[in-house]
C-alpha cells in the first residue's frame, strides 16, 4: 500500500502552497540584492539631501548620511567596486577552507567517514547515528543532501528497519541541523566574515572579532543535542508511522521511479536548473555502507595523520615562548593562534584528504590535487558571482551610514517598547525562520539580516558572535519544510522510488515533526548560554564588555 495525495486540500497544505507561490515570485539572489543595492542607494540619497545624520551612542561622533546617487557617491562606487568585491570578508576565509574540504571530499575521505559511521552502528543505534551524521553533515556542504539520505535508507534496510525512516530522517537531520557541526566548516567561515564586515557601521564599538570558531562551544553542544533529538524522532515517530501507513520497503518500479524521470517532469516546482545533472546522476547510484579494505586502510592513515598534526600543533603553541601566544602569554581573547584558525582547518582537511587519496589511489599526482581543488572552486562559482553584489551591498551600507541610522533607530525603538532582553533575540530568530521559507541561501539571508541586526543588537549590548548564533537557529530549522529548497526535488525522487504517487505534501508532512523540536531545543540551548553568560567559543561571549 502506498501513500497518495488526497484531492481535498487542507489548511496546512493551502498554507504551504501559498508559501510556494510567494517564494517563486522572489527573484534569484543576485537580482534580489541588486534591487536592494539600488533601493538603498535611492533612500540614502534622499536622506543625504535632507541632511539626515545620526549620533552613535557612547561616542561624540555624528554620522552624516551620504547618498549613492550624488557626485561623491558615484565617485566612491567607481573607485571602490573592485575593493568592495575582493575585500568581501567571507572570500578570505571561505576559499582556503573550500579548497581543502574539496580535496577531502573528492578524494573520497569524507564519504568513507560517513559510511563507516553508519556501517559500525548496531541496529538500535542506527536512528541516532543517522541523526548525528546528518546534523554534522554540513562539513560536506550541499553534497550532504545527496550522500546522507540514500545511504541512511540503505543501512536501515540492511538492518531490517524501514528504509523510508532512514531516508526521511537523514534529510531532515541534514537540513534542519545544517548550521551546526562538531568541527568548523566553510559555513562558519562564511558567516564569520559577514558578521565582522557589517560592524563597520559602528566604528567606535569595542567588540570581539568573529572568526570560524566563535560559536564552536555552542555548536558542539547543539550538534549532540540535535542529533539525539533527531534519532529519537526517527526511532519513536517516523519509523512507526511508516510501518502504520504501510509505506513500501522495496522500490515500487526500479525502472520507472528514479529521480532522473522526476527531474525531467514538467511539474517540477523548482525549474529545470534547480539541481544539476551531476547531482541527479549521483543520487541514482546505489551506495554501500561497507568499506573496502583499501578504504579502511586509507581512513586509518588519514586519522593517524590528523593525530600527528594535532601533536605538532600542541607542541608549537604550548611552549612558553610560542609565537602563537599573545603579548600576555595567553591565547584569549586575541592571539596569533586564534587568527590562524583558517590555516588550521585548511591543514587538517587537506592533510587527511591527501593521505586518504594517496592510500586509495584517488590522488596519484599533484595534477589530481589541483583538479580536485579546481572542481571545488567550480562548485562554488555561483557563490563567487553572488559575492560580487553582496560585497557591494555591505560596502554601500557601511559607506552611506544608513546602516548606523537603522541600528540606532531600531535599538531605540526596541528600548521604547521594552523589548531588549532574550525576548528580542527570540523575535529575531522567529523572523529568520520565516524568512528562511523564502530565502534558502544562508549567505544571502545572513547578509541581509546581519547588516541590520548585528549593529542593532550591538547597541543593545550584545556581541556579534551571539547574534550570529541566534541566526543559526532560524536559518536551519525551517529549511526542510520550504518548497523552495532545491534539494527537496532530490528527496522527492528518492521517495518516489518507494511511493510513485508521493508529492511535496508527502515530504513536507514527514519533515514537520523535526522542525519544532529542533527549534525549541536550539532556542533553549541559546537561552542557557544567555542567562548563564557562557562563552560561545574561544574568546567570544554574550555581552559586550
């Protein structure tokens, strides 16, 4: 018996349909930010003509709003366009890490690590293994959506459990927990660069700079808690529900229900170019959790190389006169060690990827290494193009002074209505969750929200790293129920292997059980950090000193 979509449409489905229609009317991110750039330019010009200025609290500085469409503004744009792009902070952190993660991924090391995590899990522990691997899967960036769900389905089936529970659980844990991981990722670097860059609107504010490990302590705990919650939901709710509904455990039609057919369907709600042909082809491959002896050997050598690198780093930084210590002989709040985070993350991923690739012979020469890094840049090309307009937008916000004006006005407004404590943070997270239904690109949404809310909350006394941590909650939790997530069509094709008549409503209804528990648990963790004033990461706290 397979699940079919009903003719009668309920309120929930009508709401989802409305979200889909509204979201489809939004332009793609480049056009969206180009429009915002022009709108900001027009508003700033009007404010400049009206001689609007803003006084930054805590300083004697008065910032006069400057207009883009003035002689000064056009001169600024034509002379700084290149610097605005190259100086976009995430580029300096994301690209090096991306090169190394690309080698670790394309050598096969990351996929092997995921497979061994599944393959070694006993039957009762499988849901929690899927939850953990899914939550920390952002280390593989978007490829996690392609690799983890079908692999989870496979190991569930091999263990005598329902494969659909593994498929749904793997996707839900990967998407709803996308913004956290037990190890720093390129997403941490991306968010950190954006967060720091927008603080240029408050030049006299004494804050702690944000780096890729500024939320690390919070992320570790969140990863573990969310993994346990995901495993519990898979084990106690999703799988029993699949059994109760009689969802098939075998492919309905091995020849006709594959993703390639669905990807080409005329009713594809995401358009022809929403997922690449390579992703479609990859999702069709059968995967196996069992590692070949050579792969096990490669993974063992990779882990050994990481341990050796750890020993080298510890020796280098723990000696009394280490050049990676600060002037006081410590590491916090600032030190060369914390400024070397990008290099350290790069070194770990590159070393492990190269060692694994050398053992399994996916890396045989420097040409292979260069090819893997080149492919990583190609995979990131859409971001590099988007970064051009994002850099211009943030630079304009800073230069015109309109960001400072919005921050001061917004902070005053929140204080006037008495909404300045954790309630204000909850409101911010809820807004991020709603926007995430329409803007699924984390970098795009954080660029948009950070420009306003990071300076605003800084004026209320909160560190930028804390606001970034709050954004992570809203950015991920609702990602698995928006029809605008392009990887929903990948999941739809995988689900239709078992249930040919399944639709988006089928998928979204099965994702809902993850959203609210994830959001509430994540928000509760942030509340603990807030009320106990715990460090979010090395040197990064909650409140401005």
